[in-house]
């Protein structure tokens, strides 16, 4: 029994992966290729990808917004879990990284499920709203530039249906959010968003110590 979250040692983390992870070969190959890149550590962890896949199946999710694609691990994990008529609007600004993603989406046979928008994500999200898609999505995953997190959150909250789920990554930011001496722009942005969501009456929420911290936010009915 424990009254607080376990601080995972490396052996405990390896045990977790060995006794939980069911990572498809295509996802493992993408993860390993991404880790060779200079910015490879931006990729979500494999247990996060598996968690997202389980949520898609548990919650009967069909329509997804992804803000921040990188090389496509999270979108691929989500697309593999979606039903045949599932759909992802994927937003990113980097063509080089998303070219890697597109190769793996094609190899996995999920290209038709993913609609990639290259450009500023907030423009894409606002465009969806302007085209009458408010309340049309079941799930949103936000993992992009931290200083825009609040804007992405507000747009996604309008785009998801009542009862829909938003997941926000990096909300613990390596523990920096708890360090009052860290006043960098990214840290302040995440810290302010965490405090805002905690008091937001429009949602139910839980901040979990998974990966670099995940906030699960459910839009109230």
C-alpha cells in the first residue's frame, strides 16, 4: 500500500515496460528511428502511446485533434486504435519531421485516417471552428509549443463534444513547474495553464505523473 505515487527507479520502469507494453513493430521502428534524431527526446514514451490507444477503445473515440505531430508516434498509435471510419486532424509546422510521420502512416496503412495540416496550429483550429466543427471531436492531444498551450486548450475545448477528452503533455516539465526560481517562458506558460485548468469550472480534470506529466481534461456536459 502507498499513499503517494511511486518514484520509478530504472529497474522499476523496465519492469513496467516488460509487463505492460504491447508495442506493434511499426511503432517500435518509428520510436527507434526518432531517437536517432537530434530532437528525438521530444517523442512521447511508448507507455503513453499505449495508454492513448486504450482510451480510444474504452471511450469509443472516432474523431481526434492532434496539436503537435513531430515524427508521428502519437498519431500512429491513435490511428491504429481507431475504427475504420476514424479520423485525425493532425497539426504541425515542421515538414521535415512530418515527412517521417507520413512514411510510417503509409507503411501502417492508416494514411486515410490522418489529415495533416502544415502551418500554425491555432490557425488550423480556428479554421475548424469557422467551418462549423465546434463540438464535433471526441478527443484532443496537445503536445506542441508551450507558450501557445492556453490558446490550444481554449480552441480544443470548443472543438470537442461535451464529455470529450483533452490530454495535454509535458505538464510537469521535468519538475520545473515546481521550482519558483525557474521563470523561463515555457515553464511559466505551463505553470499558468496548470493553475488555470485546476480552477476551470467547465471541465473535470486530473494531472497524472505519466511521462513528463499528462493532464486529462473532460469537457463537462
